[in-house]
C-alpha cells in the first residue's frame, strides 16, 4: 500500500504486510527519509513529524543549504537521493558534469504519481507481477531542464520494496553522467554490521561481516559481471542479530554487470547505504532528449533475523523474478558430460553415457564443451557454432534423437559471448571482439569477449544461437561465460562513448537473452560463468537457475550453497554430485553426503556413470528416486538455516502448507568422544503432529578399517582380498531414527539423535558419523 499523507508538505508512507517506509518533502524541496522498519501507520503529518529531524541552528563547520533554509544542512539529514555540492560530502546518488564543467547538482521535488502498474524498462530486466499489477510511486525531481525520476515498487506479501531511477536530459546541452545509482537508504544512527559475500573461482559466496565505525565499506565488482569476487546481495544488521532474532535489511540489484554498494558512517554518525551500477570506468553521454535508466534495486526488512530476511528475498525471487514456463516448475535431474569426458567426446560415448544415466533415473542428459568446430581444447574454435562432423557425424539432430529415444531429455553447453582468436569467426570479424587498437590485449582462458554493445554482434548471436537451438530436440541449454573483462574497449563506439561500453554490453546481453528465451520458451536455460561469477537477479530474470560453482566438492559446496541461501532460493542453484576424489580438491567424501548437499538445489550429476561401482549405482538409483518424491520441498520449500559454522551445517526446507519438510545435518570433521547431537526443526506448525524419520542405509564394513579384527576369528589384512570380499557380501545396517511428536516439540526441544560412534563399541543403533558424514531427515504431518 502506498499512502500520500495530505499536508502542506507532501509525505509518503509505503507499507508491506509487515514493514513500512516513510519520507517527506522538505521545505527546501529535498525528499527527507524518515523511516524504514517494522510496520507503522500514520494518517497525518503530525504523526510523521515525530520522525523528522529537528534543528534550530546549524552545526559548526558545515554548509547550510541557503539563507532561506538556513537550518538545513544536507550533510546531516537523511535523504532519499543525494548529489554533489551544496554541502553533502557523503556518498552521492547522482554525479554529472555539465557542458561548462560544473558538477554541483540540486534536484528538487516537482511532482508525484501513484499507479498500480509497473512501467517497463526500455532495455533492462526488472521485477514483475503475474497479474501485471504492482503498487508504484514515481517522484519527479527537476533541475535546469533535467528530470530525475525516482521509482518505488511495493510487493506487500514479500515485504519487499524495490527502487530505480531514470535521468531525462530535457536541457539544451550535453551532459556527462558519471553516476546514477539505484537505491539510497539513510539511517539516523550507526553501529550497523554489514554482511557481504566475497570469493573467487571455486570459492564463491564466502560470508564476511564488518562493522563500519567511520568512513566507508565498499562492495563492488569491476570485472564486467556481477562476479564471484563480490555478489551484489548483502545485508545490514545489528551486530547481535541471529538467524531468528534481530533487525536485518537485505539489498540486491537486478543487474549482471559492474556493481557498487557502499555503507558509509558520516561525521554525525548517520549511516548511508547506496547501491547501483559501479561508477568506476563509467561515463554516459546524454545528448538533449536522451535518457539513462538505472537498474532496479531490491530492499527488504525483517525483525526475524537472517532467516526472516532470507525468506522475504526467496519469496520475492520465486514470485517476481523467475518467469516463463520454467519459473516455478520442478527442475529435472540431469547428467552433465563435462567431468566424465571433458573435450574427448563422440556420439557413441555420449549415447552410452546417457543410457547409463537413464538407468540410474536421470531425466536429462547434457553434452558439455567440445562438440563444435575444431574444439579439442580451450585454445580454439569458440565462436564456430557448427557441429564437429568427426565427433557428431549426424549433428545435433541425430544425437538428440538417440538420447530422447531413451526416454530422457537432451541439452547442450554453449558459450556464445566469447571468441578464440584461433577461430573462423574471429578471422572473419576481428572487429567484433573487444580490444584496444594497437595495444596488447590480455586474455582469460585463451578467449576474448564479443562486443555486445555492437547491435550487429548481438543480432548475429541471436540468429546463430537460434539456428543451434533449432537443430535438434533440445530442452536445456547451459549458457557459460568463462572470463572476466579487461582492457575494455568497443571498436564500435566512438571515443567519447567508451565509458558506456561495459553497461552497453549488458544491455546487448539482455537483448540476446530476451529474444532467445521468447523464441524458445520450452528450453530450460541455466546461467553459468566459470561457476558462480554471474549469479544475480538480472540473469535470473531470463534463466531460472544458475550453476552455483565449478567446485563440486561436497564440503566446499556446503559453504557455497549456504552463502547463496541468504539471498537466493534453492531452485535457482545448480548443484551436482561428482566423482571422488573430487576434480577440484582431490578430496573424497561419501556419495551420501555428495547427494545430500546437492539435493538442496537443482540436482544434477557430473561423473562417468559407466565407471561407477555397483554399490554406487544402487545408491544413486535410490537417491534419485527419493529426490523425485521430495523434489518440490527441496527446490521450493521455505528454507531455514538451523546451524551454520565451521564444522556443522543443519538446514531444513519446509513445504508451504507445513505438512512436509526435509532436514540436513552435515559434519565436516569428527570430534572424538562427542556422542550426542540434536536436530532442532524450524518452520513447522507447532500444533500439528509429525513423524520425524530417516532412511537407514547400509554400512560398508571397510569403514572400520582394521577394527574388523575385533570381530573375526582370523586376522584380516586391511584392504586385502579377504577384506574386500567380506565388504562385498556383508553389509551392516545403519541407525534408525523414527519418532512422532508435535511441531512445538520438534522446534523447541528437537530430536536427540542416536549415539555417534566414538570408538567404544558399535551396533546397529549407533550412528556412524565420521569426517564429511551427513544425514537427511524427513518430517511428515500425521493426519
């Protein structure tokens, strides 16, 4: 609900189901931020006046706005948007340079409009509503013929408010726009902690927390993509906030390029948070009549800790970001060929792998890199998107038919945004690749970036990929992007517009993605960028899931997926079971744990199914069967982090009607002589009765090593022939957990699990829980 409060000063109150956001227009014409937090109501200015900053005299050593408004200091007031000059020395919302070289801006309130429709961006993705109705407030601010529109969109059921901005140059002169951000939140106090998610390749979403005492804390990407270095999602919260208790603001950006966020504590101990396109390297020329749109930023608030914030964001992503046929459809279980074959593929080997996957319960087979041009390594052929006739003599048409005749879907990998110098495409169009003329161009993974700021390139890409996607029965596409930007330069753009290159690239990419997803609505697209180097809401507006990381190690993935869970729902996160030793870490983890972690996402397998042991094949069949039964809960259920940290992870996903839930308990390293663990549920109905149980597996006797000799009449040499024979035919039962209790009991006291093995004896009621062990628990309402 958006409420205009009638008074001499225009004031606005934006309400969601549980939160409120309020601001008023100062007599000087500047929008003053008053409040964002738990829900409040107000019908008159007097009620909001209690929140307004009072001042009779200016502070020392500050600038007052004007003689008329001689108690207004823009440095010490909470604002909705800010510029350079007139005394505000904090982080600005907008920065521009006029034709005369001056930089001071002074956009002041002109008018407002409240509608129930969300205007479409001209060239950017954004949030949407299935019925087309979104509560919308547009503030119009003006200065010297330039119009600044500040847009607010309210999603009540998600407790989310989004913001965007548009600058319209209605003046008679050219301006140079150096910054137009998307969101600004000024808070009247300090002492807030910032939790952000940084990392690198194979180390995505590493959570870190700082408390900015003075000055600035910056979260940014200058890589040309949203990046694994710093995800655009972050949180602002009180230092003592927990998973379930405490004030938390969540922020995200519907954008896939260079982004910027800053939390700044001022000299007067106020906190300013801004977010938007990164100003570094950015300069947009606006001729008279031209406009610039800033991406849409997402804000939420919760009093219920990190989990409350997460559920707001998850609901918003599922209902207002994901769209199309696959938006809220259960994702198929897939088998990807990469770690099984790498570049060494052939039609016969691929069909054999697909058949082995089908026999395990796989629903979709994906052919990864190596199928096109002269592509036998990563030095060549990117851009040559025609089948290699030696590897696939019948092309995609014959291969896809052979796979689909097995009763499963067929998908393939592409990396359309990149080109190798050693390719037919580059030989024909060297000017299509980003490079500074007559300068060394540094490459990543032996490839260059196609210049999507050039409409000729984006149009070619749409047509070429349409040709590829139409050449067989293709139901899935993995869209990769394996290098970040450097030496950014567009051969297409004139010199004075080179500062627009990185942003125009994103506009070109969104144009391509929009066209292809509209032409091929039945294809499930998965985004990928060396794993999670472009995991953001902009991509999710077109592709409903993104590969979380190239690192498939289950221990690493427990941290990576836990990091994503703060801002993104499970259905968005591509997660695979791979072979051991793991190809990224050489660590060996139980196949049970590899599955249990990957199951809290869009499940896939990335291994050679033909080479699996009979035991692993049997266990994988059971796992996939189980996943299909519980897939709706695991992918779309409300997600709670029960326990996080260095050694233990406990998660639970709960169905919307609270009738079913799946819990996970994972241990990284065993701690000796600690026998008891407890699983405390969340999100259940306290008044309903539930059955809490696990599915007991079989224990491989080799897990005990030479301890087998305490139970055998003859000596058995560890890993010898006799040891392996016994392990093959003798299977011990695992522990059984099966209890019935009220939801209030399961959430308040939890379940005391079976005793963990600690070297003092074993029977089938003891829980074997060594390094990297995990368990999945199932909770079902008893009617």
